[in-house]
């Protein structure tokens, strides 16, 4: 039995898209033995579904303008993300479909405290559209990986993986959907494990 007075790990979720992983993470955080809570959700996309979803779960949700670049944050934006996460007393930063490369300042502000989920069995198929890469490579199995974020693209230490079969008649959509489903199981599980060890 978990003592409900025990402090919970405070997580900050960063996303640019619809937020289905946030939904799974937030739902699992409602269970009586959850050892973490979602303290804040931040997005670089004003219209992102993840912000709407956060509000539905009564989680503080903030849009931060990313600046002029396509794949990275401006220095000013990066500082705003750091400030927002620190003001929310976040212990762990959880990337859930955040489409910007993490730069030195953010990594240094949260050393070994930023994790990501990627839709392949890393180190296979890093980068964009990993499910497409899996189909093109004609592998019979792929999956998803939760890993620490470092300076590389999807290169950080692996925390957990879950396998997914690839079927001969799979399309981009069917395979991506199958991977998404297992992401929703793996991500809350790994966050809970990190919380239990903290
Ligand atoms: C997931 O497929 C994840 O693997 C990738 O971004 C996607 C986010 O999806 N990093 P959602 O916004 O959580 O639905």
C-alpha cells in the first residue's frame, strides 16, 4: 500500500502534436499508486491538441513561441521553456512528440532528466517517420523506445522498449497506429519506474 503523503515526482510534458501519449500518462497518473504527477504541459505550437488535452485534465498548459527556426528553439524561447519548467518545480522533462532538437542550455538545465519516446526499436531507425523506415527496410518487427535525451538524435541511454510485429499488408497508417498503442503502455510504465527510484 502506497502512503498517499509520499511526494510525487513532478513531470513537465513537452509536445507539438495531438498528445495521445500525454493522455496515457495523465490517465495513469490518476491511479492510486501513481508516484508521479503532470505539473505542466508546454508546446511550441499554439493550436496543438496536447494543450487542449492538458486543460481537459486540469493541467497547466502553456504555448511558448519557438522563434524563427524550423527545427530548433531560439535562445529566448529555450530560456522561456527552462523558466516555465523550473517555476513548475519539474523533476523530470518528458518529451511526447516535441518536434524540436534539444540544445545545450536545456540539456544542462535538466541533466539526465529529459526523456523521449521514439517509434522504433533504437538504435534502429532514428530520426523522422521511423515506422516508414521500418516498412522500407522490410523488417518483421519494430516497436518503440523510451530513452534519455542527449546531444544526438535519438541516441541517449535506453530505458525501455516494447516490440510490435510488422505485417505484410501494413501501411504507414496501420503500423504507426500499432506502435502508438504500445507507446501508451510503455511511457507511463517507465515514468512510474523512474518515480519509484527517485
Ligand atoms: C509519437 O509517435 C512518438 O513516438 C513521437 O511523437 C509521437 C507523439 O504522438 N516521438 P502524440 O502527440 O503523443 O499522439
